[in-house]
C-alpha cells in the first residue's frame, strides 16, 4: 500500500504540473487547500520533493513552489521512493525496505513471497512508466467519460 505521504506528494506534484506551462509558482496554502492536504504535513513533503530534485521554491510576493522538471519526466515510482514509501506490498519482497519474514523460514520456498515478487515487478513497471503528465491525461479522460455517461 502506498503511504499517505506518497499519495499527498503525488497530489501536490499534480497540482504543480497543471500550472507548469504557465511557469506559475503555487504557495503551500494554495496547494494544501486545493488538494485537501494538511499544511504542516505538506511542508515536510515539499521539502522532501525539493531535496529529491523534483520541485524548487522561490521566496517573495510571487513566490511559491514549482516543478523543476517537465511533468513528463517525473514518474510515480520516483515520487514514491523520494517520499520514503515502499512499492512492494510485503516487506520481504521490498527492494528498499526489506525485512525478513518472521512467519516464513524459507522465503525462496514461499508461494506468497513468489507471487508478491511478481506483483512488485508489475507495480514497478507500471509506476516507472507513468508520469505526472500521464496521470493528468488519464484524469481528463475519466472526467470526459463520466460527463458523457451523465448525458
């Protein structure tokens, strides 16, 4: 399961991606309000994203946060990793957050472990090829589909 921190990071970056072409900077307050993210939590997340090279910040009246890369270049797997989230569903198959499975004395003989390795690989594949721009495009398509169903 993706941690809330990573989910909020994706929401905040998506918000910044929507104004990327206009070269706008968004304040923490604006992002927090638009995305319904607790402000203090968002501050910590944006700091992680800045340290991870995904966002920049500018002080002053027209200041705020902005993407330092094009939305096509920021993929979901990178966001999750920068914010410290595991992609694997179980710690015994995690690449970055591995923990030995207490219940299973031989991981290499465990059927669940084997299945979860496949799930992890499929997840990494999908998350590594899905960018912020892709996510926004998907949401636009879903919105159009939803609107056409109402008519």
